[in-house]
């Protein structure tokens, strides 16, 4: 897809290949080297003032693309041109000198962008206020927490006057309130005519901020267009009800145990129904000690609806060669839509991380007996198993006068303190 406006960024047949050393042999000098294409023949044009999201699975090439655009790494082939000063926030710590203070790093970053000291000084107070690090401004940033670090790094990237802003997934380090402020600041930047390229797994943020999105899949652009279509294409990258398509050796984790299969009991569930799954694990190398399982339940926007960690129930596991593990989600009641499971096997560190190990659908049937307009279920991430009672003090509670046979409850008497 090519922009009709003046281009701010052009990518022509961009490719990046790495040599990956196979761990099949215990002797590194006899290990097999294989070519891994992080990007392959990517062509892209973004117009000045556009706000474009980049989404895709881990390993799809998103961060590699941004590192090439910011000249952190060089492409194997192809070209990329950026027309204007570039402000970037790729990962915590990029562009900061750990021994320098927050104050010194603000001026260092500005000078790297080619800004005069007077220009930086004019934005200095806004940067500090946005980051909320006033008390620690003259402290070396190596002593900052990861949250403080990313707040200051984003504040610098967003406030210094670059024409192009490149932002990676690092916003997940901040708390919810800060993430909202960051999204607001990026929207302000876009409204002011700056070009924004935003990489994120959080599809709600992409939908709120961007009018266009690109889906990267195995290093190639598989979709470029409106955000709703991009979200559909992204979800289509995961085969329904199958384990992750990533080769075992490319998944994160030390690899002593791997998830080789993950299946739901059936394709579709109802909201209030218990949802059951089967995981098949295989020991690849000797494992010292027990491990635990942590599962993230994700909605279609990539938001984590719930985390189910076996440690919370005091459950640790020991594997011989293979293991079949059952998993059941009883609550919450899930709203209709497509969901996925990210599965983590952990001991001292991560043994295996299988993103979108399987997916399933919740049918569009409400778990309630009453009838109401769609606005009654428009809000919230999940359905609640709730009830109203008429034995509390206050105004009478009556059923809908429009519903035949509507139940009527009238209040009276003292409030019941037990509820």
C-alpha cells in the first residue's frame, strides 16, 4: 500500500538474514548454521502525518524493521529512506548512557537528534513533568527502575521535535495510567503532523491510535490496510485449535521441556461453560527439579483476560519422557469472540513459551435469562455471574414494564446487613 501524501518513509525490497547456529551438536564447532530470514522483500511507503501500526507474532520481524529504520542494524539487501528527523523508542535503555543523569541524557538524546541546546531547553520542563522523575533528575539513570527508565525515554522521544516517531512494544513496562498518557501523546504528535510507526501486541491500542496497520508474518508483509482488516489477518496467522506453528528451536526458553501439542476439548464453547484443554509436553533434555505452568488467556485484541498459574494452587510437576496435562477454565464467563492461550513452562527460568498455543471461540449466546438491548452487554471484558436482591434499603426495584410477565420486587423494611 502506497500513500498518496508526501512520503515520510520509503522501504524498498528490504531483507535481513541472520545465521542461526543449531544446538543439535554438543560441540559448537560442529554445529550446523542455518539462514534465518528476519525480513524478506519488504516494500512499504508511509506518508507524512500517517499513524501506522505494525503487528505480528514474536519473531515476525517487527523489531528488526525498526532497528533497520533507526540505523541500529544494516539490511542484508534493499533500501530504506526516511525524510526527516527520527525520534525512536525501541527498547528500554536505547540511546541512554547509564552513567549519565536523567538531565544529561535528555540533552544527549536531543543532540543525537540534531537539535540545538536552546530547542532542548524549551521542552525540558515538559519532558520532566511528563516522565514524573523530578526527584531523580540528577541521579544516574542506571539507578532508575525499568518503569522510570521507560517513562523518561518515551518523554524524550515524544517531546523533542522529530518529524518521525518510531515506538516499539516498550510501553508495556509502564502502568495503565502512563500507557494512556503515552497513547494520548502519540495522538497529539500525529494530530500535529508527525508520522508515527507504532509496534505493539496490544491491538486495542493500535485500533485506538492508528488508521492503518501492517501485519508482518515470518518476515513478510501479509496485510497492509485498515486496522479492522489487519486485526482479522493477524488472528488468521494462528491456525485454529492447533499448537503454535513456530518451530520448537525458535521458541523462547531453555528448551528442556517443550509443548508439542495443545488442543481444546472442542472448537466452540458457551460463555458459562467450563472450557477444557489438553497439553502434551515432551522432555527434550534432562530436567533438574519440578516445574510450574502459567497460562495467559488472551482476547482477540491481545489483552490478557486472566493468568492461570499452577503455583497459586500449590501445583508443581515432574516429567519423565512425556506428559499429558489437563487444564480447565471455570470462570470468568467469557464474552462471545475468539480467544487464545499463551502457555509458559517455568522452573528457575522459562523452559518453553508457546504463544497462541491454541485458540477457541465463544458462541454468541448470552448466559442470562433476561432479554435486553445490546447496550446491556456493550461494556466490560467478561460477563459476571451476578444478582440483584430486593431486600436492601432504597427505592423499589421493578422489572421492565415492557416485558410480559416481568418480575417485580419491592423494597421494604430495614436493610439486611448481611447482603
